[in-house]
C-alpha cells in the first residue's frame, strides 16, 4: 500500500453510526439482560457519530497513517476498566496536548506568503 490516503464516504460513516445506535436501542428493548452488547454498540455508535462530523468534505482524502494510532489508542482506552481509565484518560489528554505543541511546524515554501 504505497498511497496511505484513501477516500472515505460520509454516507457510509453515518449509516454505520446509525446502525450501531439502532442496534443498541434494539438490544435494550428486546434483550435487556445483555447490557454488555448494548453498551458496546452504544459506544461505537457515539464514536462513529463523532467521526461522521469530522469526516472531510466529499472528494477529500484521509491520511490513515495519522488517524490509525489515535483510533487504536481510543479503542484500548475504552477496553480498559474504569479504575485504569481514571489514570489513563488524563494521561492520554496530556500526551495529545504535548504532541500538538511539540510537533514540527510545516515549512514555508518559497513563493508562499503568510496571510
């Protein structure tokens, strides 16, 4: 896979989010003793809904090399127990803020002006 950027469809993400949220509601109504599955579908539905808002406009590309580590980290955090989450969540926020400020700035090319 030489090209890390692949097209992503807002419609597909929205449909998946809706299906996950609908499955969560259906499990809550029809199988109330299966709270684990309901919670899993609800969480995935919420994350997919947030991703739906973040997906770029039609025709834009997503750089999966940058998105994948964040996505895997989020899934790992969700999988951890609540006790570990109390420590892991603030640590993840601190690392994210630090990474934002420490990242290298894009170099200005000759002929470009700052606006």
